[in-house]
C-alpha cells in the first residue's frame, strides 16, 4: 500500500510538470503516460537509454504514433526522468 501511495503522489507530480509545458501528453488512470517529444523518437529513446532510462516508442500504434510511453514510478524516479527529459528534449 505504501508503494502504491508513493506512485500516486509521483504521478500527480510528473503530471503537473508535464502540463506546465507545451508538450502534448496524455494521462489516463494507468501507471504510465504518453508524451509526444519534440525530437526524433528513436534519438530520444537512445539518449534516454544511455542515461539509464527506458521509454517505449508508440510509433506503430494507431492514434498515438509519434509518442513515447513512460511508466510512472516513485517520485525520485520521476524527478530523474524529468531532469533528463528536460535536458534532452526541451532545451534544444
């Protein structure tokens, strides 16, 4: 129960971070969200992987192509994701 509570808090935190930008995104009730990055998806996925972050391409999925799927973890993990995402996709 504690882990679920932590993830729910982290979900709200990352949702607020994403919504504070002009990034197209989609949050549902699940444990992940979608974002449509500014840069080439394959490049972003490789750059994030080099930093220890795994995200999944949705390039062949109807209606959500050109997006990436990000699983939601605890706040520390989401802070790490956001710091790196900002550096790689938002500060270009």
